[in-house]
């Protein structure tokens, strides 16, 4: 999709952040779900090399070869996901933290926060080893609770971070030590876990030591570590992006492949609160919302961002579904239809498909506001199709009648039937023409109504011909007059019945619309409930695992605090299950709401 990266969030010399419209346009064109991988770390630590490897390229993100930081802001590269064929992989390379030329730690914190907020996998890149100095350099993680809010009305909701934050991967570059602890070999993950172990005690020094470690442990739902040897000889490092693999250290090449395989396999599809899947367009909207919040001096709030995103997506979903309905009806319906039922059946099928289009894109429409709006738009559009169907039928029938009866009318004007026996001759010719008219196919729903109107307009002509026919007796003329009245009355009744039938069909269409919308709403609510249950369950599992680790290391007080969070999650899980059991009751309320707004 992209031959090279583009800056997504620009960082001016004054530290002012703003989104790049060209990058947003690229994201807006991506309707696939996205997997977002971001990398952060100190400048000149080789972050960009790893991102280029994830993109499957030798070069792309700027590596640089001097002590100056090359990347400014956050750069984006969208490529097809190598293993998830219906996903796009979005790579975000951030400017190096701690750039001495910039000297703005506040700006670094916002870059760090944005990388966390936008990604589904967050890679922290550092050099040499994970020691106290390395952990202290990760102090940006301790600022997250001050710079990110989950809910608007909550003072401190950092306990919910792991529910919405990305997976955490720590990559350690140019690692030269032995992977051993107390003389025993350990895995990379065990090495990381050991580095994040907490100290016992309450002194300021202990609290300062524990704080960044607790943040990493509590904020991210998963942790993974990769260590890398030096990639090549020192003199070749400035040309790293041009070096073929056979010039690189084999262990470095192998570890890089292992890292990429892990990221491709484990990185989750980007979602927002409620487990709603994010595509490129939505990711761009989120980036814009977060940057605007930062620039206004506000703290980015996930709840507000999701609500704003839902409003935008739901409004667009209504327009998309309504357009789908109108275009599909225009392609499917050949005017005029033979009956109102024929048009109704097409409407029902296409309305079902259009509602599915809406349901697929919409989310957080808890009051069915946008669903009701779509119902109204489709109903209004259907009414126009019904009117067009009648109009086309009427025009078609009038043209056929004019064509069939033109010669008869000329003969009447010429006085052909103003002679003895002329009425019976007129009646026979008219009867033959009526049979021909009724045999014409494709006249549509107004065939009888147009015929009735025509015959009614010619009643005086027929009566006059009957009255002047001297071959008919007075009694015969009276019988003909009564017969004409009876035929006119029967035709009027037939037309009224067809009109009533059309009205009843409209009522049936509305009832069917309600039922179909309720069926799809029920399905969507159940799917959303499952997503929410999965989201809560993941957070619960992570906290239970963390609690077990704390208990094993005899941190009872911290485990007790975590237990309160676990109980809150269990309560939310139970409420989710309860709502799922009462889905019928919820739907009934939604149906009443929709009907009240619809009428």
C-alpha cells in the first residue's frame, strides 16, 4: 500500500504536535482491520531497523548513522499483514526519547503516550542490559496515569489500563552478558521478570525503585523480552540498512526473525473499549482526537475518544447503508412491478442487506438513535420507490389506453355509431379493446385505476350513443344504463380494494422492518456482549496472574489491593452475563423506543 513511511504526527521545533493530513488520507482509505505496532526508546538505539524488518524491507524508516536523532514525531508505514490476510499492519516509529538537542521531557512523554494509545503492540527498545539505569530511563511509563484517562468522571482509573493498553515487548540491543541469574540459565522472559521484581519495604527509596516496575506490571496485559547481539562489526554499523544478511551476525539475524515472527503471530487486532475492531479510518480519527486533546491542554480520554469515534462512524454507517439500499433498489427494480407484493419483496431483501451494512460498521448506538434514523431514511426512500412505481405504471397505462382507443374515439367523433344498431357495435368494439388492454403484460399496479378513470371520463359518450340508437327500446336503454352503473361501481370497488391492499402491505412492511431490525439488533447485542466479556475476562486473567506472583513473593498488601480490582472485574463480568440473560427484555425496551421515535 505504501512504498515508504510518512509522518503521521508531526512534532514542530516548538514541541507542538499536529497530524499530517496526507497520512490521515492514507488511513481513511484502509477499510481493513489494523494491527498497530509502535516502537519507542532512547534515540540512536536502532528502533527503526526493527520496524523496517517488520515491514519486510531493508530500508524505509530512517536509521541515521550519527549521534543526532533522525525521526521527528511519529512516522507511519502501512503494509499488508504477512499472516493475517484481511488485516493491514500499521507500523509506528517514534522519535528518540531523551534527545539532547530537543531537551523537552514533556514532549517526550506525549510521544510515549500516543504510541501507547494508538498501538496494539508496544515495543520498548533499549541498549545493553535491563538494569536499574534502564528501568529508570523508562520513567515515561510512570507518567501514563497522569496523562491518560479511561473514563471522564474518574480521578484515577489506572487500574483499568491493562484492559485497554497494548501488549508490551522489551527489546534489548547489543546485549553482551550471559543469560544467567544466580549462576542458573534463564530465558529472556525470565530475565525481564526478574528485572521487574519488586522490593519489600516502604521507604522512599524502595517506593522509587518499585514505582516504574509496578507500572509496567500493572498497565500492560502481557510482557515479552527479546535480546539482540551486536548486529555487525562496528565499522559496518553506519551502513546497516545496506548490509546483506551474510554480513550480519548470524545470531542477530536469527533473533530478528524470531522477533518478527512473534510480533506477527501475537499482535492483536487494534480495538477500542467494548472490543470494537478498529480499521485504518478509525485509527486516523483516534490519532486526530488524541492530538487535539493534547494541544488543547486536556488529558486524552479513551471514553470520550470512543464516543466521538462512534458518533462519526455511526453517522457514516447510516449514510453508507442508506446509499446501499437506494443503489441496490435502483439496480434490482424494473418499473413498473406487476404488484405491490413484488416491490415489497425486493424492498424486504435489500432493507435486510442494508441493515446488515449498518450493523457491521456501527457501534455504541445504545439508544438506537442511528438505527432509528436509518429505518426512517429507508422507509422514506421506499415510499419514493412506491410513488415512482405508481407513476411509471400510470404513465404506461395511459399511453396504452390512448394508443388502443384512439381509433374508437375518432370514429365516435365522426358519428360512425350514431345510427340504428350503433350502440351494440360500439359496445362490441369497446369490449374487444378492453380485452386487449387487460391482456397487455407489465402494466403495473395502476392498471385498473387508470382504466377506471378512463372509462369514467367516457361514461357520457357511451350513454349518448345508447340514447340516440333508435333500434333500442326504452326498456333496453334503461337496462343498459343500469348495467353501466353496475360495471362502474364494480370497477370502483375493485380499485378501492387494490388501494386498501396496498395500504395493508405498507403496514406489513413496517412490521417486517421492526422484526428484522430487532433480529439484527439482538444478534449485534449478543456479539457486543461477547466482545465485552472477552475484554473483561482478559483483564481478569492478567490481574489474577499478577496477584499470584505477588503472593508467591510475599507482597500480601499489594495482592490485597489487586484483589479489590479483581472483585470489581468479577462483578462487571457477572453484570455482563446478567444482561445477556435478559437480552429479550432489553430488546423489548429498544423496540418500544424505536416505535415511539418512528411514529
